[in-house]
């Protein structure tokens, strides 16, 4: 009886994993078809779905970035010391792009018509897709990067640019002001 339960749970997990992969592919195909047709604008639900997909891509990029840094630092990859330092510095730039992207996604969820946040998110997506493609071209990194590089590129350029950024830029109800940053009090100088 215990063997059957384990088998059943394993089968359910397998189906769940397959369905989540199919959902990712479905959204990618869906948004690509939307981007290829002319004059189509996204509904609020579709914009939310797109931002959710981008958030998932950012989190996936964060995980891959962490794995790449660990692989370089532990010597699991076939990279020399100087090359490793170069790639780690590139991965640090990716960390900034990921953090910026996640912040902009949060802002766009609150204010979907925010032009500056849309442009910053687009730049983060483009920077990440370029770097991920560069990592994917290295045999020692390509196994870790996988399909994320082409997916990030597709979501950045035809999908986000055409379906989200351009309509926001053309809209008359855009918010152009950059988000307010909290002002930190200047440190007081000590006099001897």
C-alpha cells in the first residue's frame, strides 16, 4: 500500500511540473501571437499576466545567477582565474539589473501607466538577455542557463516592447515623473 501512495504522489508531482512548463510555453506563445498582430492592446488581466511572467523570469535569472557564481567560485566550471573574475563582475551587473527589474515590476503593478518604470524594466530585460546569451555561448555555462536566454530576449523585445512599453508611451495618461526616492539626512560633521 505504501508503494502505491509514493507512486501516486510522484505521478501527481510529475503532472504538476509538466503543467507548469506547459503554462510558461503557453504564455510565451500567446504573447508572441499578440505581438505579431497589429493594433492589439493588452487588457488589464493580460498586463498583469505579463508582469507575472516577467517576475518569474527575473526570479529564474536570480537563481541561475546564483548557480553561476557558485560554479565559478567553487571551480566546478572550466574557467581560468582571470576569466572567472570577469564573469563574476558581469554577474554582479546582472544582480543590479535583476533588482531594478523586480522593483520596476512592483511599481508597474501599482501604476501600470508609469513610463519611466516601463523604460527601466525594458532596459533591465535587454541587459539581462544580452548577458544571458553571452553566458549561453560558453560551453561551461550553457547547461546552467538553458532556455532562459532566448525566452528573456523574446519577452524583452517583441513582447514587452511592443505590447506594454509602446502603448504606455503613446498613452495620454502616462506618469513621467521618476519615483520619489527617500532622502537620507546628511551626516553631521564632527568638530574637534
